[in-house]
């Protein structure tokens, strides 16, 4: 059991009359207090960021005020502790001040003296917690930037949204193409939340067989179905106290969607074959690569579940919308791979940078990460520039070779890119590239490229 954060002052004194008198003084001043007759066990009930102060007598049976001070400051050295002392305990109180006590009051003392000291201690506590929260936010922001690399406007906006949502209890729906980093975002939401010490349970709904999906998610009791010999704790129940990440939620059957909706609304789960409703304290983060609204309109996804999930949507921008983030990411992953393999890092040359920027990255960050790994290993790699609509594009090659090789590859990719467009003649192709037709023919032969044009041949008579 923890002490409510609304409590501003914990007052400890074994003398019931003095405890009542001091409690009335604080209560009449509008402060929320918790009076206690002993100090033992208090530290275990206070969270590190509890926003109040402790007022304690020094001389008490069992744990005295000095022992309490030591125990509380072992947990949080910045927690204000005010000590009450008799006349003969002043040297002891001075010793306590040196040990970190905020203040001490010598009996008898005026009510105003107690109130003044408590109010100053509360103001200090607020300042300490505000600064602590700011440091945590800065630390989290730096951690988030390391996880979600990029300085493009869409990524800056995404990191801001994650930072704002992480501190809430809201369920989140992540929208993103394959390979965009949906699980990375989900883990960031978990790790930056108050649930960071709880479990993070990730489930790919599309990878679960229809015959076992309910058992995997909800668990089952012995005898629930053929082969169910022992009780099984489902993923929902296993995630209790933490975060459940459901990827590819669009692939769930309608029957499972009904049960998921009930769990989201009531925060309870019932194992297959069981009658007991098990309360859950979990945050659900769902992810999809589809337009769930459209799926709902087509009858492939429950509309009520869509609206329940869509309270806090997060869209991950595809890599093709992130500009020069592709270069930053490529170098980041290439450097990581080089360090992992014990190889010297390769720097991207201008021609390579241009090729990377021209690539549409249909596989998003996952494709880029694999490409960077091959680059770090010094392997030649071909990037299939398939367009987002599935239509074929150009194929470019990235290597860790010298400048002349990079220039050759860059030239070939530029010509190949124009060849992929609709040109009715060699003349229009040459004009698009800004070179004479004779030069174009030479370069086509040099790079092993063919111009099909209209009717499958070049028009030499133009």
C-alpha cells in the first residue's frame, strides 16, 4: 500500500495529544495530513516522487526520528523531513540537520512556526520535483531521438506526440506501412510511461493460427478444449501491470474482435473454459498497416472496435516522406553494423547520397537497415525502387567503392530512371537527360542499357 499523493504532510508522534493538536493546526491551514503514531514502515509506503513532507518527533519508541530520516533519505535524499525536539535534544537535532533534515522545531513552538516551516518545505519539494521532471523529460527526449532517428518535420512531430501520449493512460493506435517501425514506437511509449517497470508483451496477430489465437490471448482452463490439460495464462493477463502491443490487428477474426472490444471497455478477461472475470491493469497499443475505417466500411473490421481504438492515433511517416532522414538513418545503421562486425566505418560519398535520396524505400526503415548492413560489410547492393503503388521503378546499386565507381553507378542510375519513364524517342530521352543523342547512345552501350521506346526500338532517323 502506498500513501496517496494528495497527502501533503505525514505527521508522526507517539504522543496522541500532541499529534492531535499539531494535526488540527495543519488541517485548519488547509493541508491534507496523515497522522501516524510510529515511524516504522513509512519509507516503504512513500513513492520516490511523493509530493509531500514529513514532520516527525525525534524521541519515539521503536524507530526514532533519526533512523526515519536515514531510511527516507536512502530512498530520496531530497525529501524534506522536519524534526520536533525537546529542549535537551537540541544537540541531537543539530546533528540531524547536518545529516540532511530540512528543519527542526524545539518544543514548545508556536503554530505559526510549524506552518511556516511546512509551507517552505512544500514549496521546496514542488521545485525539486519540477526540476526532476524536467531532467526526466530531457533524458527521455534524448533517448527518444536515439530510438527514432531523424530531424524531418514529420519525425519531430511524431516524437512530440509520443512524448505527450507516453505519460497518459490512453490506449494508442499506431498507423504505419510495413517496416516503418511500429514496434519501436510502441516500445518507446511503454518505456517512457509509468509502466516502464511492468511487462511489455508484443503479439503479431497476423502470425497467430486461428485455432490458437483465443487461447494465446485470453488463456484457458484445463479441459477447455481437446488437449488443454493445464491452465494457461493468456497474453492479456500476462501483460497485467504493463503494456500489450497488438501488431497487425486488422488480421483478427470478428469473434476475437468482439472479445477484444469487451476487454478494452471493461478491463477484464475470462479464460476459455472459465467463469472467473480477471481484472486487468494494462495499456493496449494496437498497430495496423491498413486503413481500419475503410476496412470497417467494407465489413472486414468492427466499426465499434475501430472507434474504441482510434482515440489516440499515431501515424508513422513512411521513409519516402522524411527527406534527408534516409541519409542520417543509413549512416547511423551502417556505423552500428561496422562497430558490430569490427570493421572500419564507410562514409557515404556524394553519388551514394544522391542515390539514397532518390530511392522510394518501399520496405521503409527495415529495408534501409538491411541495406546499411550490406554497405558496412562492403557488399554491393541493388535497391529495387518499386513505387508505393506496386509499379516497378529503377534499380540502383550502392557500394563502398571509390569515387569513380560511385560516379559510374550514379550516371547509370540517372539514365535508368529516365528509361523507366515513357519516352517516345531517343530525342526526348536525350533532351530529358540534357545530353546529345550520340553521347546517349554511347552511354547506353557502356552501361548495358537498352532503349525500347515506342514500338520497342530507337528511332535513329530523328
